[in-house]
């Protein structure tokens, strides 16, 4: 009797272990599914790692190209701005050059194209404001003998179509601080007022 109970207990234990054993040893279908999952997993990793690498390379390449293009555009823009600024500066100083040339040659007619027809010349004399039409300047140049004349630009301030220019000029032995306001008239700049101070 004791032998039978022991055999039954062992049989029950063995039967309980059978399902666990079945789970441990998969069928061929389960084996194929596991293998397929592993292959898909590895392939996915490769694809995603490749995409990731390609994406990084693409982003870096495109980023580099964009930065390069931006640098070139910035350089081109700077060059254009510098050229425009230089052209603008030359346009503004052209009337000043005519003003100096008129004094150098003793001919007021040379300065006429530099000034607007309504331009004025102003200065302070014994603390009192003096202001005359610009024709007085032309007449003064024409009445004088030709002389050495030159100038040094000290200030050039531009805002759109308006500009302020300050120079230190010398006509013969006389030195002046000249201030001009200019306005763009078509493609030319015109002096609309000249204010001066004698430098002693």
C-alpha cells in the first residue's frame, strides 16, 4: 500500500511537470515564429541604424550647405552694401568737390550745379545771424582770383534721401568749418544750405 501511494505521488508530480516541459521545448511552428521575430528585429535595427546614420549625414550635409550659402549670401550682401555705400558717398561728395573746385578756379559757375536754386548760405557775424541766397557765394568765387583749395571730410551722415556733411576747408590762407545739408534730387544730390564758421 505504501508503495502504491509513493508511485501515485511520483506520477502526479511527473504529470504536473509535463506542461512545464512542453513550454520549455517549443514546437517547430513556435520555433519558426521566434526565429522570424529575431530576423525582423535584427533587420529593423539595421534599417533604423542606417536611417539614423543617413539622417544625421543628410542633416549635417544640408546644414553645412545652408551655412555655406548663408555665408556667401552675407558676404555678397556686405559687398553690395559697401558698394552702395561707396556709390552713395561719392554721389554726396560730388557737390562738395564742385564747391571746392569753384574756389580753386575762381569761377562761381562751377559750383552752381552743386546747389539747389533755393539754397542759402548762413553764418554768424558778431553774434548775429547772417543768411543770404547762394548766389552770393557764386559771386564771391567769381570775384576772387584762382587759389589753392582743399578740404578734409569730418562727418557724413545719411538718412534715406537726406544727408549732412561737415568738412574743414581751406581757400588760400583762409580756413573754414563748413556744414552742408543735402537732399537727393533724382539721381543727384543737391546742397540746400551751407553754414560756415571761420577757423582762426
